[in-house]
C-alpha cells in the first residue's frame, strides 16, 4: 500500500501499465522441452491484464507450414514469472483447447508450475485414445499446418 501524506490518496497493489482495466499485448516464446520447436510462419497472439499480483492471460497459437514441434512437451511463455507454490506437486491451472485443423477438438487444461515461466497443455484423451498427456509433436494428435491451440488462465505473479 502506498500513501501520500500531502495529497491524501492511497493505492493498493502494483503501479503498472496493466491495472485490470486494459489488456496489454505480448509475444510469448514457443518451445519444446527437448528442443527443436520453432514458430516459423505460424502465429501467436497473446495478451494479459493485471489486477494487483493476479495476471489474467490469453494465448492463441496457429501452426504454419514451416512450424516445427521439436521433441518433448510443447511450451508457451508467460508474460511474468509465476509465484512459487508450497509444494512441487502443486501448480496453477487454466483452460486449454486445441484442434486438429478443425477435424477434432481436444479440451484440456494448461499447467503452470510454481516459479515457472511457461505453460504446458494437457488433454485427457488423445486421437489414439491414450491417457492424459502433455501436448507434444504427436499428442493429443500429430500437429501440422493449420492446427491451433488456445489458453485462458489466471495466476499469481512472483
């Protein structure tokens, strides 16, 4: 809390451009945990708004013809580092959805580890009927040109 003795005003939370009333665009990183992912001519559109230390974020991703998916779990960068959590088995969660170029939709969640700088998508089923898994080059389907993902989430920033 900041208090001005001379002007008689008070402010709770952070002084920042995102005060909860306006959205700010940012460009998240796109990567794979094992390396080799590249956006190429794909598209990423993202924005966030702050309300104190809460960060409300939206990320949209569309794979292009030159997008590569690398090896390991796919990762999308956050606008701010997430706050730590009391246990490594805890995480921040939000909604996620991806589509195999409009052929099938896969709902899921996005997971952000405490102290993390990126999110991962997780779907309960895959195109082959496998169990829940992080999104990778071949899960929940084999990613290709025109496939897309969207995330909406709120987390506490560090």
